């Protein structure tokens, strides 16, 4: 099927041809024939990035008389970004229609400029609810002759608290107008709006109701709470070239995570409710132009973000419910492309993830956190790909070749390769060369002494003791920090004057010695050895009596 089959005006067909549209998407094939005549109310359930804007935009523009300045078409959406995106798309669709005028109305921009534009005539208005209410109350916008109302991302508008504004706006429209409602999910509150303001609507679903795109790979990692940020870094580093959104629960956490990422050398920024509109615009522009590779956001601040080619969504914290998980994850895998949604959870959050899986009908695959060597291998391969690909604007090197050949004459081919790759991956080699394994098993269990006795436990010597003013809790923290081992896997800890002993299950001891290679307590180097080297597994040194003054 092609767009010509829908009976669209030639001017609209020219516009979408200019945009490179070739064939309609599934939601467009289903929706456009139903509403092209402008005689039907409709509910469309589809994810962001499936082509919804053209699905309602082309039929709307088909019906509008642009020779009249009267407002006939109204599109409501939750955020400034989405408002601007819809307006840009509408203007592109209508680029060959003489006199076509689409006016954007949203908060955070000059009220005077928008007021002037509306007064000059606005056959189609694309608006956010808050600013539109202001213009209605000032009697600048007249909706009494509106023929078509589109509620785009309707579930997001409700979750952002726009229920009263939507009710107020729709009351100013005539009862005979047609309403087209588009949403990713269909919560109960949205069903109420449909029942109140729509007449026998046709319901169209692209994919399963309340579900997300099937081309998203859902993965989760189990982490210790104190290592959540370290795990985030590993995931980012394991995906060279990542272009992603990281979701946090609060504004403070969003700012904190972004600051840490920036401090650690990542191209990252935060977007949350406390940002000024100019700052938000700047950050979003940088992200769209890919000058920022990671955008850290709260759920509310990310509403309406419309950016193509996002490769990864990372849930730094689980959202409260399945609907938010759907909205977050739907930012990737747009327009038929694939994407990945990654979730970090601690042991206690497994039940919450399972509940979200049931509500969204998704299956999240458990994976082990990548180790240092895995990450280094990824970056070495990425460096080789960069070096072997032809450059778009090659530098003229011929004049320098004799000089370079002389300088490199003493190096073998292998030496040169090592040095080039080391310079390309220097930061990752330094960080991950001796990085501990921070992986947490999916079914972690507390230390079981009886089980440990049956399977065998390993006893270790550590050169810190009473003289270091250290307690069992401090030793436990030290071991967990460097080894990445969960504290509940530690067995018996015995503290002596100048040293201590501790036990771990034999199966957990494999990487322990390596992880303590560069360990320190303050300025003092910490040494860990097998207890056998200090007098045998079962021999315990006598505790020296401390001198009393």
C-alpha cells in the first residue's frame, strides 16, 4: 500500500514525498482510512515512534480550509518539545499548500509573540494545555468553530496532571467536533475522557494494548545498592557509541548521577523540573545533535522527548508502575528500529520488576554485569574499527611520512599496534585493568555455615587488626568494596592485634586475591593471603594480651 491509496490531496503527497516517506506504517495504514473523511471519532493506541503524527496529521490537514483564519483544527500534547515537533512535521506535510498556517502555543516562550501569531489567524493550533488555557482566558483563542481535536500522548497529559485543563479546553469546543485520541496506554482515567467527550469512537490498536514495541530487547542486572552507579558505568562502557536516556526517580538523583558522569569524563547532561526553559532548550538541542551521548532525566521532564535513534534506555531506578516503564522504554526502537531497555535492580526489587513484567507483558532477560576484561575487549575492537575505517576528510600525510618512518623505525609492528591501541583506550585500561567483579547472582542467598562446611570454605589472612582501630564491620566493608562480594556471603571474621582472618565460601574465593592487588586502608597497603601460608587453615594464632599502662 502507498499513500496515494488514501485519497490525499496532491499537495500533501508532494509534502510527504519531500520528507522521504515511501510506504505508510502499520498505524497509518489502519488510522488514515478511518478518519480521512473527518466523520469519525477515534481512539488510537500505539507507541511513540510508530508514525502517529502523520496518522492524525495528514487527515487533519486534508480537512482544513487554509483560506480562512478561523481555528478549525486543534492538537493538544503534553510538552513543549512534542508541540514543536508536531508543528514542524505539520509544516513539512503542508509545505505545498498555499497559505497553510500552523501556530505553536506552549509555555516557556514569549507570550507576546504567540499572541500576535494567533491574532493573525490560526487555522491549526498545536498547543500544550497550560498556555492554551491562558490564551482562552484572555479571549485571544476562540475554539467555538473547531471541527477537529487531537489529544496526542493523552495518557502522559493525564499523568502530568492536565485532567482539569483538558476538561476546560474541550468545554470551549462545539459538541459536533470530532475527537481523535492517541495514547500508548489506556488507563481508566483516559477511558473516562473517551466516554465523556467522544461518540461511538472507532478503536485502533497498533500492537497489543498497553504494550510496547516488540523490537526492544529488555535486559536487567542485579546490583548491590552501594554499587548501583559503578554498575551504570560498566553498562555504559560496555556499549561504545551508546546514545541513551538514563531515568532516575528524583530531581536530586538525576542531577547527582549526571554530575558524576560528567566528572568521570562522559558527555552527559541532566534534564529535570528545576531547569530553566533556556537551559532545557540548550540541553535538548545538544542531545538531538548528539553532542551529548547520555541524557539523565526524571519521568516528568522526559515527557514528550522526541529524539530519533536513541540506542539504549537505562532504568537507573525502576519506575512506580508498568505504564511509566512503557513510556520510558518507548523512547528507543522508534520507526521500526531496534533498541535496548536496561534495568538496574537490587535483590529486594526483583518482585517489583516481576510485577511490571506481568503488567506490560514483557520478558526482561537477566544478564551478568560485564567484567573489566569484557569492557576492554569491546573498546579495543571499537578502536580498531575507528582506525581502519576511511576518514571522510583524510589528512594529507605524504610530507610527513619520511619523518614518521624514521621516528617509528625502532618499533616493531607489534609495539606500534600496542601503543596506538593503548593511546585510544588509555582511560579504560587504567580503570578496568584491576577492577573487581561486582556481579551479583540473580538468586543470591545469605551465608549458610552448614552449607559452607559441606562445600568447603576458604580462610584468608588480612594484615589489618586492633592496631588499626578496625572492627568486624569495617573489615567486612573493606572486603566487599575491593572484591565485589556481597556482605551476606562473608563467614566468620576474627580480629587479632596486627592482623585478622575471615572466611568466604570456597566457590566465591576465586577472584579475591586479584582484587586486593592494589588495595589500601588510608595510606597503608592492604595484603590478603591464603590462611595456609600463615600457619595452616585450622591453626589460629594466640591473641596477644595488650599492654596496660
